[in-house]
């Protein structure tokens, strides 16, 4: 049995933009609902959601039957967390709050088997098709896509050095935390912060890596795509449900007077 191909990774390498949706509802049923939409990738969040490993597994299984690729944001840049998410079959990971080259290098090592890294070896995991993928231990890195999240001004100062590391496929700009780190929590386009985001997108492209972002404001999301983001999440399942419910209730309350 062959190693599953990572279509998301190939798209980034070929410079093809990938449209995404952020998913935090943490249930395979809601994920299957949105998997049928025309997105290229779905972010399965384990950092800011109730998701754990047992709930993640059926979500990966649900997405597998649809066109979008699954991208998993692990809860932290932790070797054990990364190992377990890889073992249940995730091939594209987003690592939050990477601050410097050392932390980025640790993330790469967690996705690689020795001697290149520190990932623990297990022979009969879902990632190996339960031992059926020939040569998995020597080839797994070929289909693993590693994205690191820079979300403070200090982290952006190390952008080029992080991008230069082998094993880093993309760099995700975290606009909410970037704003918070600069004293503007709760904002997404402060005039002192937005230029840093625009600059970072260009720097990532210049470094030869794929820039990514989550931007729920449609005008700003389109601006990011124009600037060169290659993986852009333009909304969230929670936002769609909450705002859609609010709008529906408001229309009927207005009609009743």
C-alpha cells in the first residue's frame, strides 16, 4: 500500500492558492457538513477549541471522503502532541506560537524520525495504514507539510531565519495575537499593525515559502490573497453558525415589530 499523497503540500509547492475554512466545533458531523463545500482545506483546531485526540480522529476520517485537505493545529509546539497527531493520520500540521529559529527547528524535529528528528516510531498506526505502507518510516516526511505560526512582533523579526529551515513548508501569520502583542487585542486591522501583516506576507514569499492567514473580514481576506497568501482561511464554522443564527432571529424579530 502506498503512502497517501498530500495534495495540500503539492499545491503550495506549485504556488496554487488554497482557500480554507477554520473549524472549531470539534465534531465529525459538523465537519462533514462543511467538507462538502468548495474549500481546498479545513483547519481542525486543537488550540482554541474543545478538541482532543479522540475527537480529532473521527474528524480526520470524516474529511477523508471529501475533497478538502485537513490541516490540524496542534495545541502547542510539543513533541508528544505532534507525534500523536501524526500517528492518527494527520499529514499537515500548523504549530502555534513559534517565536524563533530554535522553536521552529524543534517543530521540524518532532515531525521527523531519527536521525533527522525525534519522532517516536510506531509500526501499526493509522498513519501507516496499520502497518501496510511500505517504507513509511523512511518516506513519511515526503508527505508531511509543516506550517508554523508567527504571531508576535518578536517572532516576525526571525521570519527569514525560520523560513530558511528545511522542513518548514509555510508560515502562518496570526493576526489576532499579533494585534494583542502590540496592545490592540480584539482588533484585526489596526493602522499600526496591518502594515506589519502586509510586510510579512511579502517577506515570506520572498523567502520562498508559502504565506498563510485567517481573515474573516472578506475585504481584508481578498487583500491578503492579492498580496500573495497561498493558504487563506476566510471564515470559521463557529462564525458562520453564530452570525447566521443571529441574522435569522433578527429578521423575524424585526418582522414582528
